[in-house]
């Protein structure tokens, strides 16, 4: 029996040349799903059985019997124990820590339905009152009985004007998030008049090419698609930067690029400091790449052979960065000083000190704080992180309490009920990640718009039912958590 030990990471000196690139894969899948179990097929390995002693307390009739053919598995079972997962790890080693790489780019991985002990945000009920003084105020203002169509969904999101309390969440450099689907999503988000966040590692992975270059730029393709369809005075583009992006001076490139001048002149460009994500709190970005691509990316990233020496795929890992309160304050001050025409956003993973982190960012001048709950995730993460690490979004919002600035929330949002709950707990707007990609996969031209059309109708119906007529009017007493026996606060 051969035991396979993962090879050491490929380490080469990093370069800060922002023009290096890796060919971009055009990706337009027709299906996307969120598996809730380990997708790796599980079969019992062939092994030579060993005699099993029978304890005196076990009768001979119940004792295990070794098979006569040594090539047949012993038939050992472990009811109530995750036997199949153990066998998968015994068979494949470190590859079992991650989802099956064969599904990379076609599956959107997130936590299982039973993770986190059930979703507290979905469990909470929306509870309209009997007496509605705000409805009376609206009646007097309109000189008629208010209707759900009178709910005004426009919002001020991180310094931008948005037609809805929504934004398009970051997809990053994963195959599903940086190909044609992302371009279609960008164009539809622009037509909807909502902000769009472009995720980390786009430039280090795919390169940065200015207008007129023959080769395609993944980041510029998304920006151009958004600008072509964006209405006047609404929406905006947000570009994340992580550790590897900083090495490539992503924000400097964009801020000095004439193509971004229309955004700067209209106040619709923001830079987002990424400190983590809900899919894998405490870790950096991860993607699956082929051997040839891995050799090129090893100049900037750690590349590991977790899927086996003979596997065609490699795991590309980014670093999460190191933060303290002072480091965060200095980073945000740097952003405000060096890029004064761009809005300043910061994204946090669902850490236990999320309240302190959010208030530190607001005090340092952040225009928006994004909290990515543990229900979030669109790309690639170890299964143990998806199901067992990080606070659920509801708990993040509860710990933050009344926000001191613009609070953005993302994690499992796809319909109006979950969005209303997040808004009632303090969020200014909610993000669409996996839901947006699945909707665009269903219909590349209008899928996201139709998804948002349905969500917006639910928002108007629910907010009106609460006797209110703007998302900002929602409050914690509009909710009831049966597990707490009282309204959340």
C-alpha cells in the first residue's frame, strides 16, 4: 500500500509585473447547483481483512465473520458514524478535504442545508403590527389608502444611489465568476441600477490589459459591459483588492486608467479592502487550475498538489492578509488619501469580533462595511469550512446591532423574505452571489433581471404589510424568532 503525501508548495519569487496573465477560459454552463453532500462517489476499498477478536460480552452469533475470499472487503460497518466520508479519505487522502474537482466551474459550493444548526435568519418570522402609524402618515401624504406599489425601494448603498437595496456580490477569479456568465451578470446589474462588486485576484490571475489590446481582459470585459448599460445617476462599480492584488497594484492601475474616468467623474467607483469571506473565514481565495496554468500562477500564489500527484488539477491558494485594529485603520486611511475620488468599502468574514471590526472601519471613514455570512460562497472551499466555520449572517447582524454607517449583508439571499429580515436587522442592502450566477445561467440575457423583479415585488409586499414604505424604515421589532421567544435585538 502506498501512502501519498501532498507535495510541498511550488515556491518561486513573486513579481509585481501587472501585465502578466493567464489565458481566460470562457465559461457558459447550463446548470449550476449547490451540493449538500460530498460529491465524491464512495465505494469500499479492497483490502485484506484481519481477524477480529470477539469480546466476551459479544455473542458468537453477533461477532463479525471474515470472508473466505481475501479480495473481498470484510463487510465492516459503522452505523451512526460517517463511514462513507472516512472511507473516501482513506481512499483519496487530502483530495477528500475539498469537493470533487471535476465539478469545479459547474457547481456553486456552499454550506449544506443542515449546517449551522439550521438557518436562524430564515427561521425568524416577519410580524406585521395591528396599528400602523406610518401607514396613516402615508395615507395623509397621498390623500388615499397606500398600496404596496407606493413602497420606495431606492437606497443609498456605500455612497452610490441604487434603484433597489441590492448589489451584485463579488465573484472573483473562479472559472464560474470570471467568464461569460459574469459579463452577462454585469450588464444586467447595470440595467437594474444596482452596484456591482468585482472580486479579488482578477488581475493577478487574468492580467490587466488596456483598451486596444488584442487579448481579452476579464476585469475590463465586466467593466465595459456595465458601463454600456448603466443608467445615469444610478449604480456603481466596486473593485476588491487582496494581498496578491496589492502586489499587482490593482487600484493604482484602475485609478489611472482613462477607461475608469467616467466612473470617477460621476462618483461611481469604489475600492473594497477584502479581509475575508464567508465561504472560508480566515483563509484566502482558492481555485482549481490545470498544470500549465499552475506553473504560471506559482510566481504569485501558492500552488499545492492536494488532488494527487497524477491529478490534472492543482489547488491555487491566495493569502488572507494580516489585520489588527491599527492595520485596518491605516489601510482605510491610505485608501482615502491615495484615491480620494473613489468610495472606500471593506469586506469582513463572519468573525466572532465582527462588531468591533465593523465599528473600527466606520470610525476610520469607510463608506460601507460588507459582512459575508457563513451561508455565503460561490466558488471553492474546503467542506469543513462551508459547514463548520464562521458565524451565520443572522448572528453577525445581531452582534453588530444598530450600525454606525452603511452595512451590507450577503449570504444565501435569493428572495424577498430573507432580504427583508436582513434589512430589518440593520443592513442597508443585501448582495446576490450564487443566486445571480444561477439566474444568469438560466437566461444569460434577462435571468438576473427577472430574479430581481420577483424579489423586488416581494420586498414591496412585505414592507407594505409591515405598514412601512421604505427599506430604511424596517427595524428589529418587525421580526420574531421562535427560538428566542422574543424579537431579536
